[in-house]
């Protein structure tokens, strides 16, 4: 295994130091705010929630990618990053143009495939109701349920869809097998009858945990494209770089209690939408409020975006792309800092040999990486490029890390990316 380069951290006295001081001050100010005399808010001692898992919704899909369901139960499988004793689930009909009826829903710990650990299933309610209709364009949070969930455990969220529906809000590239049942409501069934396998996550966008009186956790949101989404990683193996990082945090720094939330979308861009590819989602500037700010307990944002902007821009627009991307990054940083969120900028991975590689596009990548490393705009730099490039040919992925298309890493490459993240960034702010 090649020796990994040292991570790049923002040095003491760097402009980012002042930003971190501002973030700490803003947090203290918010904590110290008091109600006006005589004012009272019901439930002021609110329960503290942190996202343990999340994904980015997109859609509606083109006709060729439609998923249709009728009187069926979906059992969607996800992996937690941190533990909790209470759960709540966020569903989404945000890309839908019609109301979505959920007849029943539940959550439990999986034993294998579509089966649950005995006694772990909990029905989900919505303001006390077992069924609910989600308005077009809206998300929906479930009521909390008591369930002790370890870190790095597999959960199954079961959703009964009594009507004929087409999944218009979906995360397409799950790299995880989930299941759709034969006819009927099987949300309370330990071993669900399976009619078909699913390789996407319809309607499900986040699971939050709470731990009662113990110290709350904080979430890292990874905003990215197919490299963050996990393209070419092992299916149903949780081998995205964010998965490796979540496991590393549990092993090396369990006291930090950092939830890792993957908001990667294959094909996603920082600046503009991919034409005719709705499952690539809206650009990061547009989806930022929903996919970052709305995440429970978000404290850090890691940004790995820009390679799709570079490889898809016309030759005429390529020269201006580095400046346009730097402006886009600056906007993300400003909007995150306004909410007290620290921002970690990840350098773009090498892609020589990829089908859309060209020397001029490599020059643009190098210019963008130079800005990420040296502008001082980010609170810290994650040098993913240095972690996976071939030292003898730095424009290319190291062969041992190449997933095969010369752009996406394999599982070993994703592990190397996760190992390059300096865990000190989660204690320095």
C-alpha cells in the first residue's frame, strides 16, 4: 500500500482561523440568547437530533427510469454512522407533482436481506397517525420512536404504498439492495415476501438519532457527485469513502460522535444542472438549503464537486471554468458560515485516461485544485487528489486505486480517501 501524503490543514494565523473564531462566537451568541421577560415556548428544552444517515433526493426520472408500485411495501436498507436510543425518519415527496399516500411505515434493525431482528420493528407515526399523505413538493418527519440502534448497524425502513404510484422523488444510485414486496401491507412483517429487488432509495432521505440526556452529536455532510455517491464501489458493501470515514471515526475517535451523511449524486455539478439527466439532481448551489442546511445537527460540510463541470463544459467556456467554480465554492462557504457550519474543501481527483479527458481540462482541474489548496477560502483542505494519484504520473489515478474508468476509485481508493481525512478538523472548530 503506497504511503499516504500528509493532509493539508489550515495553518495557525491563516484567514480561516478568524473564520473559525467567528463560528465559535456565533455559536456562543446563539446559545446565550434569552427570551423576553414573560415569554414561554412550549418544549423549549428540545430534543437534540443528529443525522446518522442521509441521501440526496432527485427526480422526477425520465420514463425509462420510472419505478412503479401498487399496493406494495418497500423495505429500504441503510447503514447508520452513529448510535442512538431514539429515531425519527425524514421522507420526501419534494420532486412529486401529486400528493403521496403512505398507508403505514415502520423501522427496524435488519438481520439479513429483507428480514428484521426479532423484536426490533417499530411502527412510525405522523402526529400520532399511522398513515399520512405528503403534499407535492414537501418533506415529512415522522414522530420519534424508541429503539436502541448501534453505530454501523443496518436499518430497514418499510413503507406501505396502497395506491398506484410512480416514484418521482428518488435517490437513483444507492449501491445498496433494497426490496419491494408482493401485494399488501408488510410493514410489521419480520420476514417480508419479496417480489423484486431495488437498487435505489425512493422517498427516503434521512434518519436522525437522539441519545436522550447524553451529549448530542454533530453531522458532517458530504456534498458531491458520483465519487461521493460511491460509483464503482462494492454493491451493498458500504464502501463509499464516507462509509470508510464513518467506520474510522468509530474506531479512532468514538467520543466525537460525528454522524456522516452522504449527499452525493451521480452526475451532479456545482454550477449547473445536467441537461436531460434529472436523476443527477439540481446543482449544488440550488440544492444546498435542502441537502445541507436541513440536515439535523450539521456542523461540517465537505465539498467534492467540480469535475463534472469541467468535463462537460464546452471548449469555449473551459478557460473561464476555474474562476466560475471558485465563485461557486465561495458562495457555498458563505452560506454555510452564515449558519455556523465549517467547510472542508476537497481537491478534485485525477482523471487522465477517462473517456472525456483532455489536456486542457486537466489544466482546468489543476487550476481549481491550486485555488482550493491556496486561496484560504476553506476552513480546511482535504487533499483527496494527493491521496489517490500516481506519484510518477500525477494526472492519473494510482492503478491500485483505479475503479477501471480512470475517474472513479475502487474500494481501496475510497478507503485511501477516507484515511487521508485529518480527524483533527472535527475538534479544531
